[in-house]
C-alpha cells in the first residue's frame, strides 16, 4: 500500500505545481487540500479513506505550506 500512497503524493505534488497560481499562503494550503480531496475521491484507499495523508509532512516542507 505504501507504493500507492507514495504515487498519490507525487500526483498531488504534480497537480499542485501545475495549478500553483495562488498568491497567499492560505490559498496555497486550500489548493493542496482540494487536490488531496480530489485524489481521495478518485481512489479513497490511497490516503486511508481520507483519514490519513501519508507524506503530508514532505508535501508541507517542499511547498512551504501547512495543512
């Protein structure tokens, strides 16, 4: 399962990078939350049915956001 979670985190990072047009920190955080919600909707089990987002800390640190 960790492979699927890692892949989902990479997809989230890609979608965030492609859509990164938000000027402020709050909007950037909201954008990432929407992306994670979208991925969870398509394949719920990758982020433990929305209960836990693995690699969240890595995404937060890399994009300098706080979810």
